[in-house]
C-alpha cells in the first residue's frame, strides 16, 4: 500500500513537521515552510492541523517547551534555555512555559533538582519492589 | 478489581540503542533513567499521551534473572522477530508511517487495509514488533 491516497500530501506535511523538529531553535518562518512544501499558507496550516491537531505555530511552541524542559532538567539556566530553544524574549518564554507546564521555568527546575537529589540518595525507592527484588537491587 | 496496566516489560538487546529508538524515533517520553550500580540501569519510557503506562526497557543479558542458556535463547528469539509487543495507536497512520520511515524505522508491513481496519507493522531496534493502528480504525482512515 505504498501508494495510499494523497501520499504526496502526507510526505510534504511530514517533511515540514520534521523540519520543525530539527530547526526549532532557529528563527522559523512558517511562510517559508509552506512555500517549500508548495502549499499556500492557509492550505498548509489546515492540513497540518488535521494531521497533528495543532497548527504549525502551536506545534513549534510545543516542541520548544518540550526541549526547554529537557534543558532545565540538565541544569541549564532559565535564560540560557530560553535562547537555546529559539525564544527571543524571556518574558514570553516564561509565560508560555507556565501556560503549558503549569509552573514557571525556575519552579520546574527546582522541582527536578529535588527529584534528582532524592533519586541519588535512594535510587531503589524509585523502582517498583518486584523489579528491584528480581534484580537484587535492594539496599542493605 | 484490576483497574489499569501501569508497567510492562519490553525485552531489549541494548539499552542505549533502545533509548535512542523509543525516545528519538518513536517519540516516547523518558520517565526514569536511574543507574543501579556499575552495570545496571532502570530505564522506562511512556507513550507520549499515556504517562501512566511505563515500558521498562529491560535488557536481556546474562545475569541473576537470565542464566546463560536462557539469555541466549531469548536473544535468539528476539532477533528472529518472534515477539509482538502490542498495538500502538496514532492519530493518522499514513503520517506516522511516513515519519517513522523517514527516521529509519523498519516496517515489515506498510499501512494495509484489513477486515479489522488499517494496520502497519514495524520492528524496534532489537527485533520486537509492534502493530500500528489509527485511533479510529473503523472510520475514514485517510484524514486529509
């Protein structure tokens, strides 16, 4: 079934999605992506939203916030994270982060640091007992 | 009364490679990656929209759990592609198929219309296979 209906449309939309995944940290012009995919901006946005349930812009924001969470867990500073994921403004980054994650970037980082400390202190308490027993991981 | 499945095993040949496959190719979320001594690691991932189900990427190595003969047999069966690990659901099977193919995932069956709906089959980096099906597998499977 390689030639399923509208295969050419699917491939172009998927390529656009992969472009966002790869270049989220750059200044991405969504008009450029729709031009590259040979769609009008309106048609491109409609097809993208049908497939991914998000507009390309919403998807880009989602990818950036996901990556930001990863960087904050890796102890990058909030301002460094903001610019590394492609935001120009710390205020808009913090606002979008809080709207999507439920807490501010600094609170999120503090929570993750606490969790890491707890894991380091007693790693086995984060593993279900049945698995820990099977592996012989119980702490003496 | 049982209410949910929360943790299940996927037996893998190499945890580093499995991490790359499940997180970077399938887009699963990393839940735990906890070193448990010099040679052990508790590694779990979740499907992106199902955080309450953890898949343990469970390495098959000679150990207390797997004596040498058992480990060798299990590794042989995994490599042969004997184990089907379940059905993964997506919003749009054609878009998901194209994306995973572009990321180098090996499909053993392209999206195919069956009497029960449209299905594709792919293998993970170890050899385990999964069925891929759209969320609404009895409606209009081509969404655009």
